[in-house]
């Protein structure tokens, strides 16, 4: 089976997220970058499916040239091919992103046929538009369901599980299909030494594509007003247990 | 008119729909229009409960789409239905709650119309004097950051962030349920491909999003076995164990226990957060807690700074001591 996974490069902030002076981006000066967590699980799922079916995994990202780092990481955990749609690094709105990704997938499929399964994250970690996967799948004429935490490929059919309160619902689609997956669907593996070496040799196909912008424009990012708490220190070590239990008692829990 | 898409599960209206109606009331007032609601389903989707709840929350009229294909939820069939309703009714804006289903249905409709869709708004300002530019504030990074954005469009497709407002009925309560009107749709049978095929109900019990007490453990717990004392404390308090992503990444706990941006949002009476630094992506899942007690060896940890109370020390000693103290007090005659 040929599986495609779309991943986005995002900053990996720590305790706080800082914004650049112009308010247009996360200040990444002292930050590393990562793949959105849902999509990291998407890559792992794609690799597992390919391992079971003797297939091939392609990872696709739209972003600055540095996003090649996320493609190489995917290769280090088992992806075979990497495709970068390069931008100037500025944030693209969801419609523009979806149009460019659609064009990229169409051009890849024109060469080697339709991907059996396309995986997206449920939402990107940073802008969280909750729509790029749905737009791309619709444009390609593929069915898509979001929020997926379990995938089972059975011949020409894919069964997918989505969590609901107290259980899950099951969807069943013919391939080719697309799914938006969530963290928790699997536990992504760590790269092995061999994987790391292989990833250095990954040949990355770079596509230069533009697409018409959408009608949503970013004005400014800002932090929500912070909760300030006057923390009461109850004490040090196990000796503080009675004071902690006093608190629980006050709340009617003891 | 502002059209609110009602999220329901086979005829039962849940909290997200009430939130959307509550948020929508304010938006409709700003737009200077009436708020109407839409129930999509099969076999009289406007059940008595749906009709009464939408009226109680301010919908002046209720539209229904009734089609065999819609007997259970299906993102494509719902999205296609919504498109046809929009074409028939020409609302000024469409709003749903930014729940999993709400965002998905709006994305499906937006994809089909090739219109923009702005997810998870916390505040929306309609254009002054009809057509033109909308302004909104929306959630990024699961709530760690907010984005001010503008939108230039005819009909705005929007969701309000889940739990951005608490649902509230209008006062005084309306005397009669809203007038109901059916809207016909034609759906391609192929859309059945993404309608729910089957459901599996797992055992009920206290779930993480609704637990009154959550005992959280982070990297500081150190191992899967290290969670035993946390389990014990959670059980004593009738609560559940939660954890950070560092823990799920290490395979010490299942992801269903993870609190945060890519995990669960909790809202307990008290969150006992031990060995967790309180990174922003964890915090956005924990900030709905009414009270927080942090246990950490580092007095400067973000979790400690943001907590109501803190114990500075090794959780492996502090947690068993708390459990022992609870038992001692309970055993006291
Ligand atoms: C896009 C994105 C999404 C994310 N989503 C989530 C999410 O949903 N949930 C989440 O949790 N994280 C999430 N993260 C990860 C997050 O940034 C942090 O890496 C993670 O929360 C850290 O977990 P931790 O607090 O357990 O570990 P650490 O940050 O390593 O903190 C460990 C803490 O334990 C304390 N400690 C150590 N030993 C002891 C001891 N014996 N007794 C008491 N205290 C001790 C230390 O002082 C420290 O404060 C996300 C990250 C990204 C980039
Ligand atoms: N720049 C991008 N490059 C590759 N995939 C993306 C990009 N942006 C979004 N996606 C995919 O679309 C999903 C949904 O994104 P969003 O609509 O931003 O929440 C993500 O989880 C990714 O799988």
C-alpha cells in the first residue's frame, strides 16, 4: 500500500509561548522545531501500515526550506520519500495551504497513481484551523473522517475508530481514502541509529507552487490574560501531608 | 439571519449545541438579525427535546433536514446538507460549536463551497453596516495563544471555541417552542461512505473529563510502576489518574490519561499535579480545574507558580503520606 502523510513544522515551545514584536509569529529564536504531535502519530501509523502490507510511505510538508528537518525525522522512523512544498516561511491561510497541498498531491499522483491512504493530523498544533485535511480530501474526491484513534486496513477497505464519550464509533470506507488522526492512535517509535543514517540520505523532492490566498488574514497573535495565583506553600516533603489533607477536607473530599 | 447548526446525537441535544446557541445570541444581536437553528437528521430530527432546548436558548425558528442517509452522524452527508440549506436560506453567517463534530461539519461545508471557515473563535465582531470585513479572536495552540484575524466574505462560516461560554437559557423563558420548517435536500447515496457504521460502548464510570478529582503525574514519577501510589490516592478520593505527555511518550500510561492540548481537558474540583513542570501545552488542559495542588521538588516550576497550593518535595514520599493521612482521619471515630 502507498500511504501519504501530511506534516507541519511547528515550534516546540516550553513553559510559555512568546510572540515576535510584530505579533505575526511565535518567537522561535531560542526554540527547537517539531512535527505537530497528531501528525507524528500519523507518520508512525503510515509506517506500521506500510510494514504490514509491504508498502511505501511518503511524507509531504508545506513550509520553509528548514521543514526538510521534519521530513528527515520522518525518514529516520521509517518513511521512504519526502516532498517539500517550499514557501517563504510566512503563515499561509488554510485555503491557500489546502490548494497548494492538493496541487502537490495531484502532481505526485500524476506520476505514480493514487495514494491508497492519505493521513492528516486532526488539527495542526500551532494555527489549529481544523480544515486543511478536509479541504484537500474533498478537492481530491476522497472520503475523510477526522478524530481517528484506530485504523485497520482490510484489503480494499479501511475501518477507522473515533472516540466518543464512553466508547467509540466505527467508520468504514473503500480505499482510496483519507483520515485525520489524533495522538494516542499509537506510540511513535524513536529513531534508531540506522534510521538516522538513512534519513541523511533521504532525497527530498522540492516543489515550488503557489496558490491563491484565502480570505482569512492574521492580524496579531497575543497571549491570553494569565491567571495569577498567590500560591500557598503548604510545606516541605511528607511533613506537609496534614496541611494538604486539610485542604482536601475543606473541599469536602475527605 | 444567523444560522446555528445544532450538534445532536440521534435526536439528543448536548452541551455543545447549547453553548453555540448561547454564543450565537450575542452574535445575532451584534449583527442585528434573528438567530435560527438547524437540526440535521433522519425521521423527525427536531425531537421535542431539540425543539424545546433550541427555543429555550433563543432560537426564533428551527429548520430541519430529514433524510434517510442521516440516521447517524456522517461528516460528508452533514456537510453537504448544510451547503444546500445555506443555498436555500442565504444566512448572513453560520455558527456551530467548535467540538470535534462541529469543526468537522463546518470544514466539510467550507470545502464544498470553497469559502473560508474560521474555527474556534472566542469573540466575533461582524462587519459594520452589512457586507465587508469581519474581525474575530480565535484560539491557536489549543488556547495557549490567541489570534486576532479578519475575514472578508459573504456568508461567514464560524465555530466558537468549546467552553468559550457557559450555556444559559434566555430569560424569561419563551412561551412556545420555535416555529419549525423543513428544508429539502438531495444527497448522493455515495455520501453514506462516511456515516457511522457501528458503535462500541465501553464500560462507564468516572471519566477523565468529568472526574471530581484528578491526580496527575509527570516525568517526575519516573516509571509505570511509580503510578501505583497515585492510583491509590485517586481511588481514595473517588477520582482518576491523569498524566503529562512526557509520561505517555515513555509508555508509562495510555494516551487516554493525557491532560493537555493534544490530550484531555479536565475540570475537577481539585487537580493534584505531581512531578509535572506545567508546560503551556499541559496547562491548557488543566486550567479548567477549580483548584490546583502542585507537588514538585522545584519551587519555581510553572505548575507550582500557577497552583493554589503547593508542597515542595519528592512526590514518592509526599503522595503516600497524604494517602496515609486521609486513611488516618477517616478511621478516626
Ligand atoms: C504541540 C505540542 C503539544 C503538546 N501537548 C501536550 C499535552 O497535551 N499534554 C502535555 O502534558 N504535554 C504536551 N506537550 C509537551 C509539553 O511541552 C511538555 O514537554 C510536557 O508537558 C512535560 O511533561 P512533564 O511536566 O511531565 O515533564 P518535565 O517538563 O520534564 O517536568 C518534570 C517535573 O517533575 C519535577 N520532578 C522531578 N522529580 C520529581 C520528584 N521526585 N518529585 C516531585 N517532582 C519531581 C521536576 O521538577 C519538573 O518540574 C506538547 C508539546 C507540544 C510541542
Ligand atoms: N503546512 C502544512 N504542511 C503539511 N500539512 C499541513 C500543513 N498545514 C496543515 N497540514 C495538514 O492538515 C492538518 C490540519 O491542519 P489545520 O487545518 O491547520 O488544523 C494538519 O494536521 C496536517 O496534517
